């Protein structure tokens, strides 16, 4: 099993959710996060003062998937989220040792 953590633009959340649901991926955790990268934020002028906003709103999505579906899901995240501009986000992949469904005590891929 693999854990996919994707940081994407907020406006890409709904299209990505729609695509993942079409793929029968239904275990999705979504968090609103703030961060900065190469995009470096933006500058605003408030009451004559320059304010540098160096953290931007992003969406973090976590999905645990079987190994054999990893590439297909990553390709979908990229195709839906990519704009070609700074700030499109990142995808992190890590190993998951086990998954346990508390209600039924199922383990591994059966618990997904």
C-alpha cells in the first residue's frame, strides 16, 4: 500500500474529487493548509502599507491506495491539477505498512 499526499490549488479540488470518485477512489482525506514555495506569495497594499503575503491557501489530499493503482492515480492528480504555473503543488508518496478498519478489524487492502 502507498500513501499519496498531494498539495494542490484550492480551485482544483472539486474537479479532482470528481475524477477520483469516477475511478472508485472513495477514501479521501482533505485539509485546508497554508504554505509557500517557489511561488513566494504576493504583495498587497493595505492603507498605504505594503504587506507581503508569503503563505498561500492550498488543499492537501491524502489517499491510501493499493500498489498497483499508484501510477494511475498520480497521473490523474497531475492531469487535473496542472496549470503549468508556479504553485501547482506537489505530490508525495510513502509506504504504508498496514491499514486496519476499526469496525470490522479487516487488515491490509481489504480495509481500504
